[in-house]
């Protein structure tokens, strides 16, 4: 039935009855009511009322339980036809509208410039064109990539084209059901305070959103299609960072059905790595990620590399490389002496890249005590130890999100920036971008592996050398997935429990202090008393610490900014007296880490059960 006041009245009554019977939360009802009553949402009225008439309030709760927010990676979530908590044509248009309004206010320009790109996900092309036309309807000059491209290229393009803002349509490594809207400022970095809040405020006030036809906008010069010339400028900028001429390496690369052939593989080919082959079963751009195990294209997962093992063995590949769908993250497997492929964590890749860059640049003689390496709070401390061993600064107090690394580059000065790394496979060197780039990581990993090969070594051998020099560092993660509005409450309850009633020990290891970046204080444990103020940054992150002679344990706790989960980062470190001790040190540290994880999981489950 089309819209009518009577139909609206009945729908609103049903919504209130669903709240009274606890089939619908109050926040969901408020958002749902807004979509029912306000004229800009009228095109969704029939679908929403049909869902109400069918009594599908669990579905409506999931669709409307929140206004989908900007987190560490922008706005990201499940796609649907409608709903304030999902990615759909309306929430995309609202996002673009909010960005346009705020950009014009903040810049004072009548015609700011924007650049738009998207990955290979379902509806990404649709969403990128909708974003472009919405911005153009607001009078912005828009550069739109003609087909899918990488996130680091978008970051580069903002700077290269002199844009005020940029947008990348992507949900990174999320499942096929998801998509996202990542907003960039004129630095080429993702939006930061106060801009993120300003954009959200403009999104929230969105009513009728101006529209313009894509072809008409192109005809009027409001939208300009870009492609190859920007691609080439980006690739040239990455190749300018090369630190070695060694190219004798056999490897296999997978884009996991994403955009990586446009940056990672193109860079490797242009660099002269003729022995690196594109893995054909993963080469087709496809948002369903059909040939990736479980359709989860996250190179942090060892499983995504398994289809590559057979072909890797056939060609004698020393390493296997894979990037996520928007090609800003890079994972790697390394062949060991038994011919098996060993998956490396993001921390270990970051360690290898830090070591490689600093060794090469130290030999070149262009480092000073003013140069710096950057990592986030939840990235391995071994990066800092390596940086200090080369007499460069380490900045390691950043919140989670590569946008803070980009921000640090501009605050500290990009001329002295050496390398930025985060545990979730994010890496950057050079000044050409302000977001992580699987392209530069692929180039450096290939160069490092090629040089080590000529010495009869592998990336695994170099890691062991670093462990002997600095101690054995081991890291892992566990997550507690809490979906929907109830999940949001569980996450908040867990964070509160960790703050107010933290565990006294884990696996027999007594926790001695916690750094609370939300409360801006350091507290001693187990009494949980404030002993010291904590400098910036401010964020919802807790870091628990314990140290004993020759051994250290650290646990970081934070809610995810892009997924419905709470994350726990577990670190263990043991001193190593020499290469002969390393196997035993590894074994004891690995057991310690597993025991800590088990104990932590038990505490989490018991805490949630006690709140049920």
C-alpha cells in the first residue's frame, strides 16, 4: 500500500507495541519512526511497512538499532535495501551529503574538489557513482575513477589532484555482505577530529538531498573520469622508494578477487620482479570472493593462502603474497626448510619491514636521530627495539587506526618519517600517501626476500636473528563477537568490568598495572588505584601489564571501531641468551601465551555469564 496518513498511524502503533512487548528497542524505534515519518525517506515506506506488517521486528531491530557511525575505518557495515544501521543508498547519500556540506563550510570554497574510488565489492560501483553525483549536486568538482582501484591510490590521488576531500567505497576485508564509506581529508589521510564529528553532525541533519544525473554531471564538467595517468603517478611514487636492485625471487601473488592487480602486482611487475606470478583463481574481480575459503578475504587468516600452496610448490615460490580487497593490507607466507608455507602475522611482517628499511637506509647513511618510526599501541614492541638500535625515534603511543599514523607524519614532519606499521597488516613508507599501502609492503618484502635468498636465508631466518638480538616476541589476538543492539550492550559491560573489576592475574601471571587511555590514567593492580596521569592519546583502550625477570606479558583491550566485537591483543616477551637457546625460549613463550589466552577467555565468559 502506498503512503497514507492512516497507514503511517497503524505502522507507528505497531512499532510502539513492539517496544512495549520488548520486541524492539527504544533506539531502534526512534530511528524507525524517523524513517517512517520524514518525507526524504518516503521511497522506503512500502518496504518498511511491509516488514512491520510481517511482524519481523528482529530484522527491524538489526536494521535500525543505531545510526551507523564513523569508526576507526570510517562508516562500515552490512548492506541492505533500507535501515539506519546499514549501508544502503540512503545512508551512502547521507554520508556524501554530510561530507559535502561540511567540506564547503570548513574550506569556505564555493567549489571544493573531491576524488572518489571503490573496490570490487558488491554495489561498490553503484555507491561510488551515488557518492560522486551527490557531491556534484552540491557543486563540488569530482574526480571519479572509471573502475575499481585501491585505497592507497585514493589517498595518493587526494594529494596528487589537490583535492579537499576523498571517498573510498570499501569494507576492507569484511564478508561479502558488507560495504563501507571511508572519508579522507586534504592531507590524504582519513578524517580525524574535529572533521569526523563535523561530518557526522551534517549527516544527522540531512533532509532532502540534492541529486544530479551522472551523465549530466559529466557533461557539465562537475564530474571528471580519471584513471591511467593517476595510476602511473602513484606507481612511480612507490617505485621511487625502492631500496634494492635485487630482483631474483620466485613468488606467487593473490589479490583475493579484489583490486590488488592494479597496485601490488602492477608495482611488482614494473619493478622487474618477473619471477612473481599472479594467482589466477583469485584474479577475477568479484565481490563474492568465490575462491577464497569461507568467502572471507582477510590475509590475516592463514586459510586464505591454502588454495595457493599447490601452485606455489609447483613454481618453487619462496613466498606467497596476498592483499585484501581494497589492497591496503598485505599478508605473506614463507617457505620453510621442510618446504611448508608458514603464515606470518602482521606484527612479524612489520618487524621484518622495519628491520629491512632501517638496515638499508643506515647503510645508505641518510638517517639521523630526528628520523622516526611509528606504530600503534597494539603493535609489537619489537618494532620499537629495532628502531632504537638504529638510533632513530620510535613513536608508539598511537590509538588503533592507520589514520593516526598519517596524522603523526604531518605533526612530526614527513621529511623525517621512515616507516609506519600496525599489527593488522598495515604499512607505509615515503611521503606520497597518508594511509596504509599493500603496494609498498609488497615491494619491500620482495626486495628483502630476494636479498636474503642470495645469502642462502629466508625471511624466517632473519626473524630468528632478530629474536636472538632483541629477545623473542610473540603476539596473538582473541575477539568476542557481540552483534546487534544486545551485543553493543555486552561490549560496554565488558569494558566497564575491565575498568572497575579487572582480573588480578591471568594464567598465574599477576597483573601489576593498567594504562587506561579512556580515563587518562595509570592504575596499580590489584588495588586498581590511580598512581599517575596518562598523557595523550584519549581513546577507549586499556593495556594491562606484568613483568618479571626476563619475561613480560601485556594485554590490550578495546572495542572494534568497524566490527561488532571487542578485541584482545596478547603479548609475551622472553629474553634470549643465544641461538642455541632460541628453540626452548620459543616453546616456553608459546605455552605462556596460550595459557594467558585461555585464562582470559574464561574470565570473559564468566563475566558475561554473571551479567546475564
